[in-house]
């Protein structure tokens, strides 16, 4: 017969084995706002909201702004980390468009017209008026100078490919087909960061933490520890999410719900 003093640890071990001991992080619901869009992107430092509806970029501010370019096909990626220089990537037409803070077109870069054959697979804003680019032909990462239109390759070919990517001013991050997360600095130094779990959407917060959604739940993930903590929410479905400055915005069913969230 098992003594009582051993019974509780055995129950906890069984509970852990079933996956019920997962860490949780509380959240505080702040408000909800309706917004009929197809895809929610997030908000900038000035709390302006960004979304896409019918392949049109929408900026929701005190005055709403729109950018539409039917001739360039479907929008593949938008980078708004600098609200004064928004990047819109049209993969099908191998073209990048730069917008100002009122979504007026500043510059259009058609990589089909470059002397070197390039097939853009990833684009993001980097430092010193440059763009991160990833070429699907050579599998290399490069930096494209917006001012003088000069392209500099900074990496050797990436053999495992890019399945998903993120970027900030100083680093380009990607997840390969094996769910391995890597980074490249602006000098081309490549580092393997760790393994990421199966997910639907992911937002990289730093080189060691991320948020991801899976099966309508959102988790905080510590990459080096490979540890997930579930975020407690009142929402039952999650179409997309965005986190910045302690605010987690959840988009579902044409509604944005904001939560106050304190991460470890």
C-alpha cells in the first residue's frame, strides 16, 4: 500500500505527464473595439492600428488612411516598426513599396528591373535606411540601401530554407523547415537560437522570448528553456494577436480585445 506522504507527489507526477501542470500567466481585460477587416497586423508606438481589408492597407488613427495597389497583386508582408517609413511587400510581383505615415507612396522598388536576377522571399526594415531581403534563388540574406539602391549580400546560402521570418533594425530572424530559429546580424553573423514549438502564429519578442498561438490559445515561450506558459484570456477564438508595451491585442470575429499583460 502506498503511504499518504508519497501519494501527493505521485498524483502530481501523473498530472504533469498529462500536461496539466503547464505554467499560466494572468491577464487583465481592458477594452474591446469592433473593426471589420480581413487581417489584423498590430499597433505602433502612437497606438495607431494597422490591418488589411480586401488587399488594402488600412491605418486606423484619428483619421483613417488607406493604401491600395491592385496592379501589384496580393500583399505578402507589411513592416510598420517605423510609422514614418512603412514597408509593403508584394511577393508575386517582386516589388517593395515604401509609404509615409499617411500611407502615401514614397518609393517603389521593382526587383525585376535589377541587373541581378533576384526573387524576393522576405523583406523587412533594417537600420541605416536599409532593407533586409532574402533571395529565393541564391538563398542568401542581403541588405538593400533605399537611398542609393545598392545591394550587399551578407550571408552564405541558407541550406535549410526559411519557413517564417521576423526582423528588427539590427537582426533578421527566421524559422526553418525543422522549426529551428536562427538570426543574422547586419554584419552577416548567423546564430542558431533554439527550437520553437508547433504554432499557428508567432511574434518574436526578443532573441530569447516569443508569443505564439496554437489551437485558439496563446502562449509565452522561453526559447532557450523550451518552456511554454499559457496566457489566461476570456477569448475562445484567436484569429491573430499583437503584443507591445505590455498590451496584448487579440483579434477575432471583427473585434480587437486589449489585455494588460505582464510577462516574466
